[in-house]
């Protein structure tokens, strides 16, 4: 895969998430509280992506953090994919607010998934980049390539790659 130029333009769309009500007993980002971290979570419509999102919400995210959901598409012209992705992001933002009480921002970016994730990580400078993987063997990922493998070698921020368990329902193997 080729190196990305810093001045290269790319297409993206900010997803407008529904406003969430902050908890009345808890105010975010007051002067007394610490500043939260930015956590980038790469998502798609797969179960492994959802598993990585759930893992990040439970094990990584803290109260004042902001989650940035990123979804890579090959073309921004496909309205069906855009609407399905927007619905997924709204659902995940609501879940993040209910479970971890964190703010969520979402973006759909056009391009190759690995390059998009690394580019967004460069733009946001998050504390971590979380993504799921299919759990293929080393030989399969070397021969076929993998988004997680690309990000592991090319992201300037350390990616956290969540590997699914051997059987459905088994906890992830970290």
C-alpha cells in the first residue's frame, strides 16, 4: 500500500448524531475535572467490529473521554450504505452514552479502510485506535492483507486490535 501525502485531500461526511441528555448529577468538562482523552474506534457492520466497540466501552473508555467513530466507504455516492451507517453510528452513540456516559462523534470517510483509519488517527491524535479483526491466521493475513495489519505498521498512534474468541460467545483473546 502506498504512503499517504500530508496535503492530500479526501472526502468525508460528519454524521449528525441525535443530542443526548447529560446526566443531571454529572456535568462534563467542568473546570474541576480532568480533560478526557480522544479514542478512535474503527467500525463497520460486522460482528467483530461491534465486539471491539463493546470491549473499548467496557475496558478502555473513562468518563470524560470522547469516542470518535470512523467508518470507511469506497464511495460516498451510495445512499443506502450511508443511511445504514448513519443508523449504526446513532445506535452506537446511544449505547456509549448509556453504558459509559461518554460523548461520541462520528465520521464517514471515503477511501481504503487502512489509510482512512491512519489518516483520521493523524488528524485527531487520539490516545488509542481500537479496531476489530476477523481472527485469521498469520499466514492468511500475510497473504491476503488485513486492515489491522496495515494500521499496526502505518498508524502513528498505537492501535489496539481486538481479536475474536475461537468460538462464538467466547470472550476475546487479547
